[in-house]
C-alpha cells in the first residue's frame, strides 16, 4: 500500500466538528458592547413585568405589591457580570443600557406628568 492510499481510520469515524462562531461574534468589542447594551434595555423592560405577572398569578394582589421591591435583587446579574473578568465588558454595557433605559422612561414619565398637571383641561 502506498503512502497516498493510506488514510487514518480515526478521521473517517469522527464527525466533523461544529463550526465555531466567527471572530466578530466571539471577541469583537463592538459586538460585545452592543449586545450588552441591548440586553440591559430588554432586562429593564422585561424582568419587572414578568416578575409582577408571576407574582400576580401566584399570590394575592396585596402580597404582590408588598413583594415587588424584591425585583431589585435581579441587579445582582449585571453586577456579577462586572465582577467576572471574562464578562466585565458585557456586564458594564448591560448596566449602562439598564441605567439609560430607566432614566429615559423616568424622564418621559415626569415630562408627561408635568404637562398633564400644568395644562389641565
């Protein structure tokens, strides 16, 4: 048997490895920053809503109102991401997205409230 005809039998038996994400999706700083920011935006919108919906299903309304401040415990997620060195950039931008979204929502609510009080019909 010549060298050209010899093949390694283990190469045929092993499945092809799964394709890894491109470098852009793995390590690019812009991708990590944008993903973290929009995760923070979604986090501040979805988590309190889902938490209150779950409380409403499980307990009475008065108890749900009393337990709602415990949603602040979820802030441990971005803080935990900031502590870990590998996820620090993602966690920082997640916290920025969370903060900016909360400020915008609060600012618009205050402006609308001011307008409604000032210009009563």
